[in-house]
C-alpha cells in the first residue's frame, strides 16, 4: 500500500481537513483511521485548513469558525493523539500564507487553470466567471502547507494526485532558482480504500448529499441510518438469493467488521438465499455501535473541556509554526529576501 | 492639486517603489519630491516593494535584492527623512503577504483579468500564457499594502487609478462581510506632473529605454546626458526661431529651474530666434547639477555607512510591521480567524 522503508520513522506526513462540517464514516475509512496508524511511525502534521475553507466560504466565515473545534473534537474522538501527531490551525500559522504568496510567482495562471482537480471543483461549485482568485490559486496554498513541513508523504484520494504534481513543480522551480535543495519533493499516499458509499448507495458519502453517518452520531442516529441503508433492491423475499455487490450494508461490513471470517460465511448465506436484510443490518449496527460508542465517549469527554482542546490546538499550532517559520526563512533567504 | 483638509495632519499616505533599478529624475518629479513635501503634513509610509518586484523578476531575485538598498539610498539622498516618513521593506512585513492571501478570496479572476493597468503591464511584458499567478494577482497584494496602513491617500500616476478602484472594491467587500468598517477606503492622489520625458524625447523616462538621468548620476554623467538631450530638430541655426513644445531641455527647465521668470525670458528669446541650444543646455546643466550635487553628497555620506542605512530600514520596518499586524489581526478577527 504505502512505502515501507527502513527510514520510515523519519518520514514526515502532512494531512488534514477543511473545517466545513462534521467528519463522517467516509472520512474515517478514507483517512482518519490511517492517521491513527501513521502517528506512531511517522512525524505527522494534521492541518485544520480553515483558511483554505474560506476560499469558497467567504460569504459564511462563521461556518468555518464553528466547525474548526468540531473537527478537532472528531480528531481526538477517533484516537488521534496530540502527543504523537501535531494538530494545528492553518490560519494561525501565517507563514503558510506567506509561502503561498511567493509560490504564486512559481506557477502560471494557465497551469492553475489546467489543474484537473481544481477544474472539477470549479465545475461542481458553478463558479465560472465568479471564480474567486483564492480558489483558483489554492494549489499554491496547498503546496505551502505541504512544503512548509518538508512532508515527503501526503495521504490523498486518487482525485487529488494532480495537486501533488503541482506541488512538486513548485518545489523544483524554487530549488532551481535557489540553486540547491531548499524544498523537498513529496509523494501521494493513496489508500486502498479511499471512499465509502453513502447510506443511499451513491458512490460517495457526503454531508451535502445527506447520506452520511457522522462520527459524532448518537446511538439512535446510527440505528436510524442503518434502517435506511441501501441493500439489494432485488432481494424481496428472505428465501431469495441476495446480491453483495453494490449492497452498502456489506460494503460497510467489509470496512468495519472485525470478524471477517464470520462475515464471509454471512455473505455466502445471503447469496445462497435464506438470509434476510434485517439480520445483516443487525450485524452492521452492532459493528457501527462498537466503532462509534468509544468515539462518542471520548468526544463527550473532550467536549466538556473545550478550553483544554483549544490549549492542545494552541500547542500544536505553536509547534507547527516553528517548523513552518524555519522553512519560510529558508525560502526567503533563497530568494534574497533576508536583510536583517 | 491635492486634498487640503483641516484634518490633513491625520491623513495617512502609502507610497513606494519596486526596487528594480536606480531611481531617476522621472521618479523625482513624479513622486519623490512630493514625498519630501508630504512628510511633514501627513503620516507617510514608504514601501520598498521587493516582494512585488519578484512577481515579474523571479528569474533574477538578486537584481531585486541589490536594488533594495540602492532605492533606500536614493530616498535618503532626495531628502526623505526616516524620522518623519516610515521607510520599510515589504518582504519583511509578512502580514502584507497574509492580508493578500485573504484578499484573494475577495476578488474574482475575471475582475483581475479586466484590470486595465494589469492588462497593459501583461502586454508590455509579453507574458500571455506564461503569466505568473503572482503577477495577475498583484492588485490584491497592492490592496494589502495600502489597507494595512489604513492609508486614505495613495499618490499614483493616472494609469494606476484602476488599482485604487480595485483596492476599494476589496475594502467594501471585506467591510460588508465584517458588518462594520474594518478597512478604510483610499483615494488616488494624482500629481500635476507625473511624468518626465526621456532625454531622447520619448514620452517616458525609463531605465529600460536607456534615456534616464539617474539621481545618483555623477557630474560628468549629467554633463554627457545634457549634451545628448533632445531639443528642437528644426532649430538648425542660432538665428532661427526655436520650438519649445516637445523640447526636452525646456521641459526639464520647467520642472527644475528655480528662476521661472528668467526661464520665461529665455523661452521668448528662443522662440524669437537668436538663441542657440548650447545656451539653453548650459542653463539646464547648471540647474541639474544644482539639484543633483547635494543629493549625490548625501548619498555618498549614507553610502559610507550601509549598516546604518540598514538599521534605519530595520526601525522603519519594525514600525510598519506593528501597524500592519494590528490591521491583519482586525481583518482575521472579522473573518472569524482568531481563536487563541
């Protein structure tokens, strides 16, 4: 799956989220659970990208602000340990904005317009002529986030790989101007499972599609969601053979069931016929409650002391800022911008 | 000429230069001499825009670096007094980059592409498809430079007025989002004489056209430049009537001769006929040497102690940074980006 070198401990990861809504099972499968794994073996920086979230939320900055702490609570809930991972707030590391500012000179407008990820996102948002300059240029900002920490690995979905290429172009251009290796090239770390379908069977779980199970869902919400889950519309009677493919209940079980042997037996039974959806859903519900209950408990614990959570974020941000400031100094020195 | 209110003393001016070459008589007439006047009546911030200079000099950052101190020496030479004006280095006030970064979300790509000043500059530089993103977006950076100091006046040539409009659009948009007056609208202060022709008679004195007299020119260079100066090509014999219009010698005398009565007499004589170019040039040379000799002396004085000049810049930058940091904090708070 990912690179496994003897020097793995030294490798630096940059990852994170835009705080625009609660994190859900899709985020967990696609990235959060990997972060819990990575944090012991890598030096992991986790960015709460509030400034990036503003590039298409400038009309509702309060949404970003409110979700900042919610995302932090989600991180702590899933088991990201702030003593192992450095969790920080993008806007509170001004060096990232400063680096972006210089990187804008290292990328052409035409190149940004050609970026497939940005192109698709512009289309989705219907921006066209109203495209904010900050949205078109956000790959430069992302390059700043990655390079500031000299991250050599960035866990991303396959659709984000062009962003990594864009970052490396900036890295090479800056190093060329500097005449030495100031910045470090990075690599996409694409997970095996990067996407979970929605409970309605649509390809992607997403808050805006209203088909998500949030990590902060209550036990009742989980029960209700499992009830509504898309299974096999052709499986009308218990005795009929059922289909596994496209059956979201089984997709989720694949992702979350710890007893994969038992799951294989259940799948065979379902395909033979004689197994009702309610049994499958019962198993899934147990799995999800098992997964989410300890998260909810941890979330509630941390939620009681938000000042402590803010203190953790402050410490993480302070640590991140020291690293980012060092890189920014190096970049500015390479550009001749250090006088005092 | 410019606004003259009773509250003039409180007004803030932002002005400055891109450090890409030595300043010349054109700069002096168009802006520097006004700065010397303004500095007693206004709070004047003078930016050495090294970061902006990089937007189209990323392949030669060293040129920008070298010229930074030269521009500072030119300022001191013409009589800008660092105890009255705040001279600072753009790149050393990272808050300006940070503000730009957020302003990018307040302006659309289409609006930047429509900006007449930027359009013309892109044409002049032949950028087209290779247009660096930082160049297209530099109006956002200029808006940051102006608004960071809450400058209500920006001395610019007529061609730069669209940049001021762009700044005010950003100001209004930010204030609208904030729901209050965080930023201050600004006004262009267009001088009567904003442009001096080159010694070759071309409309604009410019380093790249090689038709400039630098403020740091030696006495011999001044003599040589005056010798080459474009006068009246139809004025072949001393006894012929000469033309004043388009005659650069007279244009310069208009700008620099302290004895305007004597100058009017000379003009009349020239137009009647019987006055040779050499007499006119002699008068001009005396004027220019009178103007430039004390500048050269001051420049040489400061040039001997560059560490002291850097110390002055450091102090100015420190002062500017305090002001810019306050504004940046206000802008970020308005966007909900203050947590700690």
